[in-house]
C-alpha cells in the first residue's frame, strides 16, 4: 500500500489488500489513468513480486466492480460515458454490499441484473428497501458520488531483495543493502515522513531468518543514519557460517513533517548526496 499511495490525490484503504484512490489530478502527469494503472502494476510486480488487479471508473462502486472483473492480474477501464452499459448486464450481486439476502429480495421482485435495478421505479424500490434503495439505485444508474476518504496511516517503509544465488561475499551484501537504503530513503522523502527506528532483516540458506532494530532518540529524515544503523546491526551476522539469501531494510516509527520539517528534510537529503524536490 505504501508504494502506491504516492500516486494518489486521495487514498482510502478499504482492507489489508484493497484500496481506493482518487487520481483525477495525479494521473495527468503519467499520460492518463490507464498509463498510471500500468505503472502501478509494474512497480508492484517489480518491487514486491506480486500481481494486482486495478479497476478504473468515475465512481467508487463502478471501480470496485471493474477491479473484480479480471482478477487476479487484471486492468479494467470503464469509460465515464459508458458506465451504465458496463454495469447493465452484470448480476446485482456484483454490487459491493449486496449479500445473499438482499439479492434474494431483489430477485423476488424481478430484479436480477444491474440494468433491471436501474430501470426499476425508484418509489417502488423505496417502499421495498427504504433508504438502502437510494444507494442501490444510484449505483445502478452510475450516479453514485461517494468521495474517497483519506484514511491511510503509514506505519513503515521498507524494501528487501532475495539474491539469485546465496552468497557469503559481504561486499555483495553491503552493495545490496546500500541500494535498499537508497530506495527506502527516497520513498521516505517522497512521503514527507521522518522515522525513529531502523530495522534490518536477514535470511540465510535454509530460511533461517533474523530481524534486528534500533531506535534513535529523535525522529529524522537522514539517510546517513539509516546506513550507520544498518552497518551496526549487520556486525553480529558477518561471521555466520551460512550464506546470505535475503536482506531487507525498513524504517518505522514514522511521523509526518510540516513545512519546517520538509525544509530540513531537503537539507538532509542534499547532505546525504541525494537531491530532492519539496513543495
């Protein structure tokens, strides 16, 4: 979730593996909504080794249905001019929140598809289902306008890599750790956050895995601190008899930084040798 939040105007996490994004403004700099969706899918696949499905539509309900349309690795775009046509042939059970009981009740009055629901007289529907009917009818007619509510609280930023071949060459391991530190720090600055805790993850041949962490006294954005702590945390493992299979770097204890903090983050990044752009 942390990786894709940076692309959103607003980000609403719906569950552990599902989110809704408002991208009306941000997608313009990536060549449109489909191009942005492909970029997100590629980044998730490259960085996390996972596939994901994305649905694009002018409202949350249609986007949710579109997202489910081609799982587990789909990308479905619903043109704003043709939302009704997209929804029409689908069963009413495709509407999020319509469970077995509601579906059965709708079926009893002849409503089996979303098109049936869209064409059903609103007053008659209200007599059957009360306030719920307003929500159902609006979705079926592509008139649902529930806003994306920003509710995401970032807890950590991390990255990890599995070596193609397990290695006991610590020069190789250190180079990879350096690349992970760069990645984590870049995302930290992009997210306008600072951290207090640095976490090292290391896995040896046979999936023998350890995590070590250190919390510093004051929150910071400095990349040098990440590097120093990671180097310190690796010391106990450098004479381990097994080869290294995976390494990971993560920062936690995150907090947002205000305008003054962003100016300091820019300075810290410059000192660390990585130029940044801050508003």
